[in-house]
C-alpha cells in the first residue's frame, strides 16, 4: 500500500525571526494566514502576507523575514511521494521544478478554502476501516487544490524592489551560485562589482538578513549535494564547489545537512532518503 511521506505543521508566532538560511530535502508548500514581511527563495524576494501561497522544490534556499505575528500552514512532502501520486498527464515532481519558486497571492475565499483543507489534514487520523485511505485522499485534495492554483497562472508576486538595497545586491545574489567554484572572497567580489567591501557586506545583510559568506557557504553545500548524487568522490566534490580544504568541506557539509558527504552520497545511491 502507498505510504505517503509528508509532514504538516500549523505554526503561530507572536515574534518570529528565522535566523539563518536553510533548505529541506522535501518539497515545501507554505500558506501564510497572517504576517507582514518578505520571503527569500533562492535568489528572489517575494511579499509575505495573509493569503501568500508558496510552492518550491526540494533543496531550495529560503528564509522568511516577518515583523508582525506570523501564522501559517507548512506542508513538507517527499519528492518520492509526489512521484507516486503523479501520472503521465500530471507530473507533480516536474511541476515543482519548473521554476526556483512559485508564489501566488490568494484572495480571501481561496485562502479560507485551502486553510480548511489543511485543517482537516492536520486533524487526528480516523482509526476506523479505510481511515488511512481517507487521510491519503485528504492529502491528495490539498495537493490538487494547491497545484491547480498555480497551473496556467502567472507566478508573479516577485518584488525585486522590496527595498532599495536588494535592488543593488541582486546581481551579486545571482553571480555567486553561477560562479560557485571560484574563490569568491569578499575582496574578489567587491572588485568584480566595483563596490567597497564593507559597504557591500552592510547592504547585503540589510537587504537579505544574512551575510555574504553565509550565502556563499549554503550555495556551495547545495551544489555539493547535487554532485554527490552524481557519484563523484567527496574530495573532488569539495574542490568543484570551491572548498580548498577537504576537512573544512566535510565539516561544513555535516553542519548544514546533519550528515557527512560520504554518508549522504551512500544513502542516495542506495535509494534511501538523505
């Protein structure tokens, strides 16, 4: 029998600050029910408010910046489960990978309808006969509703000018992942973009909420993850993503993923979820 792998959380915070960038091995669906701020996904900022719906693939860098009380539903679902639910007509995994991030601003009716579906899915599972089947149907109903909202619709909502500083550092945000094998020191970046190093660091942190070096390290680890899945040796992977010291690469990868590069590659090649 199909065993869907997913986690649904209803989170409410009077004070909320995501201190660091992060990524998941699962696809994420987030429905914001309150809050005012912005959501960084990979290399763009999106407005975050009631009715903001986000869908993005696994291993996508993201971070929320919220000033007000923040309430949301967050659904993490494995790509394997989405693949099991897919059909030749509706490839859910491919749909999540069409773009780095999808955002849609729902109206109040759409927001309430989707929130009600998540609420049913969040409730206790019926232990009666076919209760597990009913729960799978509820999950599918949430997925169908979410994917349908994005289907054939504009994925607008990107706001590259949420603040003036982000407009200034947007080229840097895009340059780093495209040149991840390079040294990418603060000095080299400031020289490349003809900007004072200290000013660059200040406006980058002000615009994004994280440092230039933090962003570089996360981009390196994400690229390393991709190369390890291709079967490359650990040391070669570290060198290809810009680490000049293999021990530093292993330590950094383990810190951000909770698993060593060697173990990560082994689990993936064995068909396990890393």
